[in-house]
C-alpha cells in the first residue's frame, strides 16, 4: 500500500512538473523571456525526476518485489529534481540580485574592481 501511494504521488508530480514546464515553454516562445526559459528547464527536470522515481517504484513493486527502490534509480531521480530546484534558485538569484539600471551596474562594477584592487 505504501508503494501504491508513492507511485501515485510521483506520477502526479511528473504530470504537474510537465504541465508547468509546457506552460513556461509556451510563455517563452511568445515573449522570448530568458526567465521563462530557465523555468521551463527547471520544471522539466523536476517532472522527469518524479517520473524516474515513479518508474523505480513501479519496477520494484511489480518485478523485483524487494520492498526497496533501487539506489541508483533513486539517486538519478533525486539528482534530476535537484538540478531543477537549482535552476529555480539560479533564476531567482539572477532576477533579484542583478540590477536593471545601467548606472547601478557600472557603479557596482567599479566598486567591486576597486575593492579587489586594493585588497
């Protein structure tokens, strides 16, 4: 019963991740926004990670019947999700911490250069 719930939740995560990735991709194609492109990659990776975990649980439940998911499949699924979450954090960092004003960028670059030069 535990594996059944894990399988259902992982397939649900796969579906949600791929739906959000598809919507982000359509938005990217319409606007050309690099943020939406990064979100497309992120949610695609998260959805694929859930799909890998679901397949691992299905394989174990129906073929191997050991009660434990294969460690390699588990690592692959979680690594794919981690890459997706990293892309979300990276996209947020770029959008939040890099100023849009040219004057602010030049000033902050000058301050950074001066602080490196005199240290």
